[in-house]
């Protein structure tokens, strides 16, 4: 989820009965990012997603 759409995602999670649903956030926009920038965003999303799934 890009930072630009966080509020919409939070609202949808509440509407769908899952308030506080966690999702990985990355910078915005992605449409103008370079290939290297997209790779960096993807790595960050994976790291953040992994952190949500594997809690110590």
C-alpha cells in the first residue's frame, strides 16, 4: 500500500469488519519510480510484511 492510499485502506478495513488490519506501506508514487526505485520499494514491502507475519 502506498502512503497516499493508507487512509482509504484503513477505512475499507473498518467497513469490512477488520479494524486495525495491518498492511505494508511504501512511498508514493510508484508510477514515476525507476526500476531501481521499484526494487527498493519491493524489498521494503517484503521486509515490512515479514515483520508483521513473524513477531518475536
